[in-house]
């Protein structure tokens, strides 16, 4: 069962010092040009951005995605290729093929393994995928997009774990798994939609308290699951960039 843990002073300071944004995947650059352009803003506290062409790399290189990802990489931001693990249902061969296309077509800096399973039984196969991705890109950054706390063994196979993905109504009452205290804040990421501007500071405080250094908070909502709330900029983009850039006092 998850437990609320009390971070040490050093953990809180580390989370505040390293907190930045992980962008889980914007709409296509032709649909969301402003969003992609804003990510190249000098000083934007970005840890990484996910490139999701067509729930993966697509069937052929997309020049618009190549241009957008190239600008981000030139600005010093990691670009991660989106791989859909489908909670363990995707085959090893399909995932490796997608990874090769991302590397060949977009020169990505790592991978975002979305819909990663959480249970212990699936860990051996996920470890196999992780080892192969690391062999393809030894210095690449690998994020497991669980969306919830997984079995602790997953932490050793990725650079980061997404341990929360969901609405603010759940996040504000969420608890953190006790085992996460064994790792630094850089290991964890939280993605939260429906965060009102008036609760932004509270949401940032929860992330630091729970030891997550990478976050994506937005006031967009899923509108009964018909819209991906993470595909557009938050309405308070300037505010969140400003708050994270300077740190937020407790």
C-alpha cells in the first residue's frame, strides 16, 4: 500500500534545485505550432519532450516533426521517442523496430515507454526491452510511463518513472509509495491535468514533498476522455515557467 512519507531536508532541497518540466507529447507541429515554438524559449526549465508522431514514429519520416525535434535538440532539450508498451501487450520486435525508426529518422535522445506495466510478473520482459534500448543508445534517457507506482524493481531499469498521471482531483489526495524514499527526486515524474491556477503552488508543493523532480501540470482537462489534456500548452505557461525557474518557497 502507498504511504505518505516525510522527505529529509536534503531531499526537499534536491527536488527544488532540480525541478523541471517533462512534456508528455504535444499534438503534431502543424496542429500545435505555438506549443512547439514555446519549448525553445531560452531558459525554459525543460528536462525532456516526447515526440509522438503517430502513437510511435509513424510509417515514414515526417519533415514537420523532424524540424520541430531538431529545433528542440539544438536548444539543448532532450527529445524522447514515444514507444507504446500497451501494458506489456506489444511485442519485443515491434518495440525495437519503432526504436530503430526513431533513431534513424529523428536522432532522438532517448525513449518514453508509455503505458508501461506495473506488476512484478511483467518486469523480466520490460527489463529485456530496457536493456535493448540502452544498447541501441547507451547514453539515452529512458522514462517508463507507468502512471502509477509500479513494483519497485522497475526503478533499476529506467532513468525515470512516471509514478502519477491523472487529474488534479486525485493528485491532491495522492500518496507516495514508501520505497521511493530510497531514490533521488530525479528518478520520478508526475503528470497532472486539471490543475487550476489557484492551486498551482499547492501542486508544486506536493511534487516536491513526494520527491518528484520532473513534472507537467496543466489546467487543461480530458473532457470526458475525448481530448488529451497534455497536447496543448497550459493556460498558465508563463506562470509555471517563472515559478519553476526561480524555485518556489515552502
